[in-house]
C-alpha cells in the first residue's frame, strides 16, 4: 500500500538537504549510522554529538562534489560521513587522510595510545568506481587494516566504508532491512517523487527525514542554494568528464606512438639481421673462391666488389 498524499520532496543527496537531515538531527543520524556501518548490536550508537554545526555554506569553486558531516558518539568513536556526487581517484586517499587526521588529533586531548577511539569514514558515492563486471552487484565496500593471511587479525583504529549508490538494488528484504531502507531513501526520493512507500514511512527516523525533505520546509534562499548546488555539480562533472576524455585520448596517442616505435625497432632489427646474413654469405663466397685459386681481380669481377672489400672479407671475420 502506498501513501497517495502528494508532497513535493527534494533530493537528499544535495549538499543542502544532506546537511539539513543528517547534520542537524542526531536521532536521524544515529539510525543512519547504525544501519550502514559494520557495527555489532552491542556496538550500536546510543548518543551523538556533532563536532561542527552543519550550516548552509557558500558555493566555493570546484568543491561541491563532497558533503561531509562529523560527529562523535557515547563511546568516543568519531564518524566522518560524506556524500560524494561523483568519483575521482583521489577520494579514497582523501578519506583516509581525513580519518587519520581525526584519529591523530585525539592525542592533543591527552589520550594515551591505548585509549585512542576508533574513527569510521562513511562515503556515500553517487557514482561507480569499481567497474569490473565481477563487482557489478557489489556496492558495499568495507576497508580495514587486517593481516594479509589472517583477516580476523586486525589493527583497530580506522575503518572506511564506501557505498556505490547506483549499484544498490534491494535483493533481500529480510537481510539488513534498515540498511536497505536508508539506501532506498537516498536512491528513490527526489524532486520527481510523488508517492512514498509505507516501508519508508513506517520507520520513525526515515519518516522524520522525509518531513525535513519536503520543499515546504525550506526558505526561498535555501531553495536557490539547492539549485545552484546542482548547477555547480553539473559544471564540475562536465569538467571532470572532459579531463578524463582528454587523458584517455592522450593515453591512446601514447600507446599508438609506442606501438609505432616498437614496429620501427622490429623492422630495423629485421633489416639488420638480413644485412648481416647477406654479408656472411658474401664473405663465405669470397673465401670459397679464394680457396679454389681465383685471383682477387676474378673474385671482384664475379661478385661485383672492390678489391679492398674482398681483402677485408678474406682477412677479417664479420661480427
């Protein structure tokens, strides 16, 4: 059964909406993190405090692909949550750097190494970065520092999770139900949504998030910012796609040049071998005629060589 009350919603992946929902309402963020992070039930977050209030930022150049929210829970664990609109090769390194920086900063507060609390980095990517067909349905990627041969032996401290939203598809409604629901919230709700499934509205945290996502909950200035954000994302994406296209063209030209150079080298090698073979045959003919008593003049006349060349063939070996 569907809720048939038509309400206009915005897209939760936008900088403005993501911050407003997940950066200002700890109860919603708590449900979100407990659902998406690799936590056991006894590790669930029960209380959250934001490090920085999520306010409406300016629109700096080329910085709109990423939205981040930072918070700490009742165990002292820190969480860095990012919404990335498209993927570049530096994102993993940047997330590792940010998580590492948050982990190291704890020392400034007087902690001993043994008292350092874990840091979780959660990146929600509205793009695909593992394009190999064998990963076609693998959208959830959990990275941790573990022993190569004994995976269960790990060094705790930093864990990174990357979720490829375009790959998400509900395959099993009974397994990890809350994770599926929150990912459906991120992937199904946008400006074109006219009906919201009762599955989503039945969860109090998601129901609240939907209410904050209604167009009527935003001011005129906020809605203008919302549109500018999408404009900036489109510009950035086009710039990156153009750069990637040029890079691929350059790679193709480089490979073509390398291939031509290799072909030329192979041709030169063949010609060198043929020349050497011909010289060896000519030398053998000169020596054979010389051994049979032919004079140098007769050899030169028969083989079309100079006397000096004949003498070289007789006196020296060709390398």
